[in-house]
C-alpha cells in the first residue's frame, strides 16, 4: 500500500510492475479485503475477481491477473 499523501501518482502501479515483471507464472493471485478502496485500482489494472476466500480469518476477494497479457511478455 502507498501512503495516502502519495496516492494517485502511479507509485502503486509502478511497484506492481516491478514485482511482477520477472515472474514466469501464467497468472498472479491477490487477496483483497472486500472493503479495500484499492480494489478499483486493481480492477483498472486488469485484475479480475474470481471468487472469495476465508483462510482462517477475514473474508477476502480473490483477484487474478493473467501475466501473459502484460507488456514485455509473450
């Protein structure tokens, strides 16, 4: 997460790109609490909700991103 005073500057997007760029997997999975306001940004970046999961604690939305569709990937 990016501190609120730095939000809207593309920092979160750049961090995501740096973290996922070297990955060779077909897809990435992200667990997000349903009330997380960043969900709109994730879906804007191409993440798709696939369901929900409760892994021994709070409920999470399960978002996935096809990495093969990202720039620089075949």
